[in-house]
C-alpha cells in the first residue's frame, strides 16, 4: 500500500497539484490510539495502514480540490 500511495501522490503532485495539497500528512499515532479507545474496538488493519500514510482531506477546504476519494465520501479523521 505504501508504494502505491507514493505513486498516487507523485501523479497527483504532477497532474493535480491543488488536490495533492489538500491531502493531510499521516495521522499521528496518538490520534489513532485515541480513536481506538473512543470506539472501543480494534480498527481494521487496512484502515490503520491507510491513515498511517495520509489523514484524509480537510473537509472544510476540499470543495475546490477535485475528488480524489469517491464523490460524496470523506473519510473521518
């Protein structure tokens, strides 16, 4: 997943820089621990791996950045 994400970000940076700028850096481990404790169960490993690469998009600013993620869906942070 990590190599694929690097390729996606390289392509976005070249062809869709506005969208690339809106993608958050990796989620802090402390935030993931807090979320895990808050929901009360283990999160899927694939989701944790994804959040370790990027922390979603800023849902207050992403409106003009295009749709990296399927239209109408914004991952929770």
